[in-house]
């Protein structure tokens, strides 16, 4: 158990809908990262927050957004969902940014029908 | 752009048969190279961080090594519970994201 929690575990929704994925980092960790894992693309970095502020962005679609709250939990919002958004979404946390290992949560499996 | 290539894609070994997994990388400046283990449907589990060429780290039957262009994950006398996908990732000096390879799916046959 990494100490990172994610909810929900599974999510099934229809095209065009909006969903919110939630992540609680390990106790004491200030940085939260979001990754998408699909069968054909592997793990892809989406976005990083550090102590409430956006720190780095990867290939995150404009339909996707995230935020980190004062209690350091983070939410990833996915809107206007398409079939191709079906994937595993992982949250990771680290003590700070930079050269600290990232610990991953169990993931949320999103299925768009 | 950072690139990570892992080989082989899949590897089947008999229990006790030692082998190595390869991770080749291209970065403008390496801040760190990370190895993770991932079981099906689960999140990646952190194994090692390597910072500079020549560094080695060990954990049970696993040993990770690093050169300026690649890293190896050596597995000695593996057991069936070592079956998993092993992921390699790099972090560039210029940013904090991890760039992952597509992994090696390791199967240990009893």
C-alpha cells in the first residue's frame, strides 16, 4: 500500500458526460501528479500540482482540468468524454517536486460507452 | 524530447533462471532513472532510483544498474511472485514529470 488513495475505483459513463476523479496524496507529500495509462500508449504524464499551484503540464487535453485543494487532495475533471478517453488514470505523490520518487495510487478505471 | 525504450517487450523464464531487462534512454540531462513494478490493474510500485552512471541498487532478487545511455534490471533466481510488468522512467533536469517506457512483461514459470 503506497499511502496514495484514489476514488472511485471504477467509473462507467457515456460519451459527452463529465466525471471527477479524486486523489489523496501520502501524508506529508506536497506534490501530486496525474497520469493516463492506455493499452496503446503506456503511462503518459498529464499534469502536476505542488502545494496548490500548477507546476507542470504534459499532453493534457483542453477538455481535462485539475486542481489541488488546501488540504492537498487533488481532483481531475474530464469533460465532453469520448470513447478514446477510456483508460486507467493514476495519481502519484511525492514529498516535493524534483528528484523524489513518486508513489502511485491504485488508479481509477474509466470506461466511456 | 525524452525517450525511453525497454526490451524485451515480454520475457518468460523458468523459476530460478536469471536474466536482465534493458532500458535505453535519451534525455538532455538526467536527473534520475526510476524502476517500477506493476501488477495487472494495479498502480506502479516504486523499486529503485538511480542518479548517476555506475550506480547500483539491490532489493531481494533485483539489482538495478545505470550507464550513461541505459539501465539494466537484473533478476537473480526469480520466483513466480516476481511475475509483473517492469517499468523504467526518466526524469529530465528541465522538468519534474516522469517519462515512462512501455515496460517488459515478465512471466516466471514454476
